[in-house]
């Protein structure tokens, strides 16, 4: 049977664009359908604009610290509209780059909502196309719990387009999105509270990292409240919001931001017309080749509920394209030692096993830790401290995990990820000469394991 396309990709986010471009480069006839914005969550309402706002939020500290180095910066002011306007221009520029990447790769770009009409049929804007294979790469979407008054809350989608900076904001959640946005608003001068229903945020991260970040956020004046959750949101006559908490207390604010998880974006996708099985959380079930229970339909990225990071979606998209159209170059995605950064203030960088996971996996571990005040701050009154940690297998000396909280943590951990991927031992770390004076050299100068 002749098809209109060899591969039809639904979703022009990171994973979908990567799969489409590489497949087209391998000679396949490819179409991509996108109903919102090119570049997906990461480019438009995720990683990219978020980090731009993190940069903006850090300037309040930079101006203050400059005094210790002899600079008189005078009175500083911040204009939210300028930051958002400049951010919007940059995102529009990136949208154009993504468009050119697709079109110049020979991909047919269809701007409209795609709906699966059968195992090898997709409908877009009233027109139906046939495809030998369909790739679902529609990503995720933020979700807000069913709390009375939830219509008054915002999510990360809306946060990037607020007309004004709230004077007071409550961020609800305990994941990386929650701590990142709480850091942004706090750094920009908003009276910021972070509410989390659990004992300690960032579940799944190393315990030392979680505790250290909590201490640093409190130093910065953030109101961090654990074992705390909202029961009701009520809008007041003056436009403010009154939050009734489950412990019986109340909290007044101007904005409520929910960062309590994301769901797979499968709305009106037409999955009822095909045999695509979903797991109990609503994600598309796939095998090791990203193939769903419907043989002609594949899925990658956040929609399959795996490691929800942009570089992972990119790797999955490339793997799909190679397996289908360039099998001699195919190699599976290695999900071990994936480095991760959290752009809170201060930043987190982590790769490999946490201390808790290593112990649970049966390793006899040695732990090396260091806490110190960064050199940049020694001429200032800033009391921020950096935290670094190595988790080592005591029987083989292999480094199992590297963790950091402090300036440029993501940049530093990226390089350490290469060492862990190569199987570096603690002896290799010890034998590596450090770059002095830097924070990064601390990872190769920790000599004495801490006792537990």
C-alpha cells in the first residue's frame, strides 16, 4: 500500500522535532502536526523561558554582592514587563528557528490539531493523511487538584505571561518546578511562600541535597511550609485570594501557583479509534522500541511517563528515527547516569545514585561531603554555602553518584556525568588535579569519608 507519509509525527516539541528531522534526513517522507507552538513545552513554557527568568531573579543578589568588590550600583529597580517582553521576543526567535529546522529538513509542517482516525490515518484541519507509522510526541500538561476555587490558580503555563509581578505569591508543590518558580518569584522581590504536603520537598533527590536547599531557601527569606496543603481558595472583594489550609489556618496572597505534577497530553487525540493501551496513570504504554500496543503507532517523551527531561526526549526521538530508517546506526537510549539540574536559587546538579538509592540497591557505600562558602562571597555579607557530595561503592571504589547545591551546579555536574558514564573510581577523582581556585575542584579533593 502507498502512504502519504512514512512517518507522521504528532507534536513539534523537542522529541517530535528531533525524530522528524532525523527521519527526513534518512530519506523518509515525514509530516509533523502541531496545534500550539513550535518547540513544545521546553522552548515556550518550560526550560528556556524558566532559565531566562532565573537569570533575571539572580541579579538582586549580584547587585548586592557587587558592593563588596567596590562597586556602587545605586538604587536598583526591576520591571517585570521588560523581562517578559524580552523573553517573548527570544521565544519567538526560537519558534522561527524550529520552523526553519523542520522545513529545511524536508519535513511537511501542518499547523493544526491532529487526531488519529485509525491505525495509519491522521486527520488535521479536516484533511486526512495516511502514514505507515504514527509517532505520538504530544508531551505533558500541568494539572491542578480538584480544590474548591481552583479556577483562581495558575500553573507554569500562565506564569510566563502574567501582566504584573504579584506582590505576594504562594507556590504549591514539592517537585523541581515548584522550587524553581518559588526561587524566581522570591528573587524578583515577591513575598513568596512554598507549600508542600509532604515532610520535605524534592522527593527522589539525595537527602543531603534536599536538606541543604531547604536551609538556603529559608536564608533567602522564603516562607517554606511542609506538611501543608490548601483546602479552599476564595477570591476576596479587593482581588486578593484567601487560602484555607487543611490544618485550619489561613493565608492571604495575590496569586496561587500550582506545580503539583503533569499529565500526558492526549486530549482529543482519537485514541479510541485504535488499540493503544494506557497505563494506570494515563501514559501510553510502549516497549523498548517505543512501540505501543498498536504496531503502527509509537510514542516518546513525556507522554510515555519515563524520565521527563528534554534531552531524554531528544535521545528517544533520535533512537526512533534511526531504528526505523537507519537501522545500522541504531543504538538504544541508555537511561543510566542521566545528569539533572534544578535551576532553583541556588542551583542543584546531580548525576547517578543518591545515598538512599545506593543503600537500597545493596551497595556498601562511602560518603564524601563538603560544605563551604564560595570564594566569590568572601568579600560580601552573603552567607550562602555550597554543598557537594560523592556516593562511592566501598567494595569497588566506583563513584555511584555526584550531587551539588550551589552556583553553576548544572554546568559542573555535566562534566562529572562523563566520568560516571566511563566508570570512574574515587581513586581516579583523587588522582585528578583540580583547577584552582574553583568550586569544582572540591570534587577531586574530598579525601575523608563522613561517618554515618
